[in-house]
């Protein structure tokens, strides 16, 4: 007679990240809620030793897009809940965590489709460049897989409560911020496009999406602090400074 095994806890699975990704996003706030909404956001995956054999990436240039599997490293310690409040529902209605893309997940695993850009070796390190990222800077990358359109794209699929893309907001730069933008674009050529695309998605908390006030918001992109306010359903960039000059984001 075969004895059945009873386990009080499921076996653990050890996963070793391939490396980390460097992105413009220095904080969770203002990261696009989905990939490819901000195609000006470029990421560099830097492979750790042991995973930096260029043969691992041989042939990857044949694919225009890639799947990234990653770890929500800054939220995993906060735990998870079986029910969450998706921003798409205004942050007021709960859904099952597995019916959402919440970062507060049982295993803290995320996945994003990004556009392949290039493979380079510099300073003795192997790097993979991608665009359209929605990942926090220094996010651990668990795996990379090619995106295959005929298998991964299902045109007739239903999107539930996220069936339609979010509304886009207009973005303007004030007279004060324009000289600052011109200066910092010398360091970051895609800065204007990046700011416009990020703010167009309305990164404010969902419960503030319908509010307009004199409140000024701030986000960190690269080493810059970007300040803006909302007026008449449009975003107005008011100040662009180095984070050392303005730390209260």
C-alpha cells in the first residue's frame, strides 16, 4: 500500500536573477501601469557573472519584442492580499489579486513585453537594451523570452475591466521649466518625450484622477525631479531640477 505524503507547506523554488535592469524610473510613482505606453523609456539589462555569456543571446535580434519576467523587489516585503484595488476601477473596488496585474502578488513576479533594441558588451559587462519599459530601476530580471506574435497575440481576447486603453492627457511646459528642459536635454536627449509620455498617462493615484487643485506633484526620472500641476484636465510641468537641489519628491 502506497502512503500518501502530506506537506504542511509547498516546496520552495529558488530563482537566481540573470541581472538587473537600469531604467529612468527611480520610484514606483509615475511608472506607466503597462509596458509600451512610454516608448521613450529605454532599459539596459546588465547580466551578472555566470549569465553574461553572449551565446545566451545568440539569435535574439530576430525578434522585435521580448517578454521580461522580473521580481517586484521593492514591494515583496510588504506582503500580499487575496483582494486588491486596481487603479483602473478608481481604487475603490476590489478584485482578486490574480485577476489583476497588481505588484502585491504571492510570489512578486511580473511580466512585460518590451521592444528589442540592441546587445552590447561594454566595460566588460554584457548588456541587452530594450525600449518601452515599465520597470523600476535596478529591478531583478528572472528570465527573458522571445515574443511570438502568432502565439502571444490573441485579437479576439476580452480585456475585462481593462478592455480599453487609458485616456491621454495633454502636457505643457511652463515658461520657467523650458530653459531647464533645454539644459537637461543635453544630458538626456529623450527627456522631453519621456516626460510627455509619462504624464500623458496621468500617474496620479486613481482617487485623485478626477480632482484638480493647486497641489503640485513630483516624480524622479533619471537623477531629476520633475514637478507639475493639473489644470483643466491637462498637465503643466513647472520645474525640472537635479535631485540634489530638490529632494522632497
